[in-house]
């Protein structure tokens, strides 16, 4: 048995690790057959990779989301474009165009809202 397995609570669909200090009374332990621990978080290193990750997140939200637009809030935007960088709005709009989105709304310090470009209509 894994040493940390004695401090785990079995839940539907997974296992919740417990710390001994968090429990005032001892819990019955459940013997586990496998333990999984997150050992390393891998983050994209380059600016281009981070842009691709954000574009994939926006695209996924537009495809499976309830709405036809996707809001990206300031905490995500500032990872790529610092809040006080010069021409920030233009750079975010350029990102949107490059990845096939359209920036419908932007307010510094709040969010940017993206959607897909509408299909082109043919002239007859």
C-alpha cells in the first residue's frame, strides 16, 4: 500500500486525499490499489505556444459553449499582453484575426469578447 493511501477518502469517480491535520477525528481508511499524484505542471514556454493555447481555449468555448461568443478576462489577457503595454488593444485584435476570430468588445482591465467571423455571402 502507498504511504499516502491511508489518508484518502474514496468518492464516486475518484479519490480525495485528506491531511491528518484537517480531520479532528480519525476516519476509517480505505485501501487503494492505485494512487495518482500530480508531480509536474507543464506550461508552454514561448509566446507563440501560449497564444495557440489561448486560441484553442476560445475555439473550444465557441464550439461547445452555450453562447456564440467567448469572454476572455483580464487575468488571462495579461499573461500574453501586459496591462500597460503600448498598442495592447491592437495586438489583441491582431491575435484574433490571425486565429480566425473577431474581437467584438474590449475594455482595458476588464475583458475581451471574441466570436467567429460570419460566413461571407456571395453576390449574385
